[in-house]
């Protein structure tokens, strides 16, 4: 195949994708059958099948048992705002991160003591097996699951203090900055690493998606005078949300 020339199945997938994007194939419309694709594009059954597989992997179509393959409805992605600490904002960092102030956000959480795994220990600069408080969150907007998060805080910092449980006590539900200030740790720095990967089955089930669909993973760590005081994994479905950063320019 000459350099730059696409395989036949990608050319077919490109044309079908364009028809989906321009509305020729509307949401919930049945995708042309494999036999029809073969006839219309003059390709083999194998090429037609591979083209359909591409569109399914990209999330443009979905299979319905006993019915066929249909165009998926793709809503315009909404923004999740990530920004520097803003003391004038509502106390919950989740509310601070919403792009639409009219959206009503809620969340569920559970906290348990755990032992730090090797990756968590490296991020918190503690030893594997050291005790941490692990808190898991499911965030919703207007009742729709939109974000998962798991945070870990070293109990060497928060143990036997009023902020040991992130969602309980006098500062329960406040952000990390406010909670750590309550035990005299001044958070002065935050690092985030953003990546993308296929969602795990339990993640996509909780977020109302399909296993294997791409999620964005934000790994966040808060520091107080160079010491990590909290690290978290934040999972967002990539097809429904975009992560937007608002950062000051000095």
C-alpha cells in the first residue's frame, strides 16, 4: 500500500462517520447492514465488518441484541472547570469545578482506613503499608453520574485529628485546603497529571457508560511546604465532559 493511502475499511468508516457527524445518519438510525455496505462501497464482507467495528470502538454506533447496529446519540460535552484555589468560591471543591453555575451537584462518599499501595505511597512520599484514609466519591450533576474520585490522606498527618474523616467533623465536606488549615498544615501547591485510558468495567458501570470507553484520569496531589497531604484519582467520561483549566498568568 502506498505511503499515506488508507486501508479500505478506514475509508468506509470515514465516510460513514462523516454521515453521522453531518446528520445524514441521525441518532438512533440503524446503520446500513453489512450487506448494504458491501454493495454500496464495493468492498468485501471483511472490510464492511471492520468498518463497523471501527465506528463501534469510536463510540459512534452501538449494537442492540437481535436488532442491529444503531447510531448513538452524542451530547455536546460539558466542561469541568479546574482552577487554582479560590477562597471566595463555595467551600466544596466539587461545586468550584462545575462549568455551569446553574447545575445542581450532589455526591456520595465512603471513607475507610487502608494500607498504602506502592503507587499511592510514592505519591504521598510514605512507605508502602503505611496507614491512609481512603475516601471514594461518586459525583452527580442533575442526578446524572459524572465523576468518580478516590482520595488518600496519610494518617500520619490527619490521624487522631478532627479532620481524619473528610466528610465528617467540624470541617466535613470542606476542601482539602480548608481542612488541612484546621490542623495547621498550610497547603501551598497542587500538582495534576492528566491522561486518558479505557475505562474499567466498574468505573464505566458507575458512570453509566460502556466498558472500554475512554475516560480521562486526573491524578491530583496537594502539598504543604513540600509534604504531600492528599492525593486523588479523578475519573471523568471523556465523551460527555471536557476538563478546562483556568490558571492565573503572572
